[in-house]
């Protein structure tokens, strides 16, 4: 009922509607508004991306420190006996295999990172 | 859901998927309207421009929060309104004319009807000035309702008040405008 009343009023209030169609004096919509705002939006996206990466690094560093600490604590007995270890028993083939594996995974990590970062941008 | 709303949903999904450039559609489509609404609340060119830009940047950063409970334009206006009100609160508020509540309530609805329907050039000019004397809330209300032609429900969503409150305030603003017109026209004589 009241909504209908307001609707009737809006139809009658021609003068008010026309007055509102006129922009306030000396106010004009800038012609380059969309362009300038879009630049700011891109900058905001870049900043947000940087914030996200920084936060990721902080979390990663914290996880690494905790893992190393935990690993050290769990392997404390092994470390204690490390000094008594005879390095003559180490098989060179297994060392080479380990180096190759680490190199392979490091390269794969680099490739995937580059590939997906490029696609996202 | 209209075709335009469906297309906008697709564009929103695309922007959220990383295609930032698709956001330019919303700037082209709603930029003039958002600026127009803000310029009614903050009638200083540089401030209005900055607030309109902040509105769109805020919309972009919170795009994932747009749940679609209202039209995208209403959501944008809601952000614009909040930005403008925060700005007005933090800066020295513009002087708005205070009228006695008793005087406003005493005005007959039919007088306001008549005063707001006569669309002569002189009346329109007086009304334009009278709108500038309203408080920011009241200006937002009449701008949304008369200029943007939103429904009372949409205005309620944008301004964060109830639908009933919108209707009560609209009646009051119409009476206030009548008193302002009368005062200005009497002052000119």
C-alpha cells in the first residue's frame, strides 16, 4: 500500500526527477576515468599478488624451520653417532643417484613454476 | 535473472579467474552512474573522482564476496555510498540546513505533491538547489529513488536500512523539499 503510494508520487514528481537529472554545477565525468581506474585496478592486482607471494614465502620458511627442527629432534640419536660414522662405507653410486634426483626435481620445479606463473598472468 | 545479469556473472567469473581486463566492462558500464551518484553526495570534482575510483578498486578486490543477492549495480552503489559517507564523516561535514521536525510533519502531503510536480524551468532550478541543502543521506535517497529509479527494496539494500524506513524517509524528504522551495521562493520575492 505504502509502496504503491510512493510509486504514485514518483510518477507525479516530474520536477524533482528533472532537477536530479541535472548534474551539480562544475561536476563532470572525466573522459579518461575508465582508463585511469583500470590502471589502478591493475596496480592493485599486482600489489595483492606481491602480498600473496610474500605471505607464501613466510609460511614456507616457517614450515621449513619447524620441519628442520622436528627432524633434528627426531634424528638426534643418528646425529650423535654421526661422528663415529665410517665414510669409507658410502657407496658413490647412490650419492650420484641422489644428486641426479635432486637436480631433476629442482629443474622440474623451476619449469612448472615458470609455466603456471606465465599462464596465470 | 536477466541476460545482462547472466553476462555480468560470466564476466565476474572471468575476472576472478585472472582475466583482469574484463573488469573494464564494469568501468565503462557503471562509471558514469557511480560518479554521478557520488558527485551528489560529495560535490567536489577531485574528491568525487577519487571516491569513484576507490569504489571500483574496492569492488575489484572484494569481487569474490559478491554473492549475487542484489544486482551488481546495487552492490556497487552500496560500496559507493559507504565510501562517500566515510569520507564525509572524516572531513568537515558540509553545512546542511536543519528544519524543525514539527514544521516538516505539519506539511500536508498534497502540498509536496504539487510542489514537486510543477516542472517549470524556474522550479527545476530551485529544486536543484534545494536538493543540495539536504543531508548526504537524504540526497542519496532521492538520487537512488528518482534519478536511478531503484525500488524501495533496492534503496534499502544500498543504504543498509529497512524498506519501511526508506518509505518513511522519502515522505519526509518530499515535505522538507517543499519547505525549502517555499523558503527560497519567498526569499526571492
